[in-house]
C-alpha cells in the first residue's frame, strides 16, 4: 500500500482522482421548408438521476456518487461536478 500524499489522492495507488458527472444532451434542428435540418442546437436536458462519481486516473479505483458515504473526502467534489454540469445549458459540437 503506497503512502498517501493527501486525502484527495487515490486510496489504492495515490494517483490523481477525477470527479465526473454525466449530462444528458439533446440535439435539435428546425426542418426548413426546403427539407433541410437547420438551426442546430445542442442542449443539456438535465439528467435527473444524479449520475456522478470519482475515479482514479491510473488504476481501476472508482466510487459512484450513490455509493459514496457522506463523510467521504470526495463527496463534495461529486456534488460540485454535478452542480457544474447542471449549469451548462448549451453545448457545442466538434465535428470529426
Ligand atoms: Zn488509483
């Protein structure tokens, strides 16, 4: 067991931990009179089931938000990640 650098490192390997929150997005178009999709918007339609969590950037350690103890040092980060995704109203697409 490696020595922990701080409370916010991976408890298994000491690497950086990532906090994540899913968002549900919808792409919407208007159908023009000539039959084309126009005015594309991509909107956050707000997931309602609180999908979020933390995961290690290196190993397979991960905890889902719903399985997280309230006194976990990571609890505030998943809440914050969830809050930040809720603040996103529109998204932009990068085409490949
Ligand atoms: Zn790890």
